């Protein structure tokens, strides 16, 4: 069974960081990285490595997300994503 990690966070991105930078920074991981967000009662899940998915999700500070990583380096990938998305 593949390793996985999950954490609920509240987005708090500084003005200096774009979500595209977050996506680029996570390309080094073998793990798949997913962001889940409740939008008007509907759960949307995107792959963080997908630019189109990121545009669709429209992240804003204060958004509540679930970050889920799946793969051998899932703990490292999760820690990196949380650091980017909760850094102010």
C-alpha cells in the first residue's frame, strides 16, 4: 500500500508568493499532491502540480483546505506545501 499523509490548513500566503511558485516548487517530489476545498457545499480536489487545477481552485487567504499527499516522499511533500501555504 502506498504511503499517504493528510493535513487540514488555513491558507495564509504572503504577497511575495504565488500559487504557481508553490506548484513549481513541488515538482521535485515523486508523490502526488492534492488540495481539497469546499466551494459552495461541493468538494473540489485538484492536483497541485496541475496549473489548470490551481486556476480552477482560486485559492485565497483564509480558505480552509485539506492537503493530501500520496507516495514515498509524502511526508516531505506535505511539510513543504504547508510551509508555502501557511507562511505569513
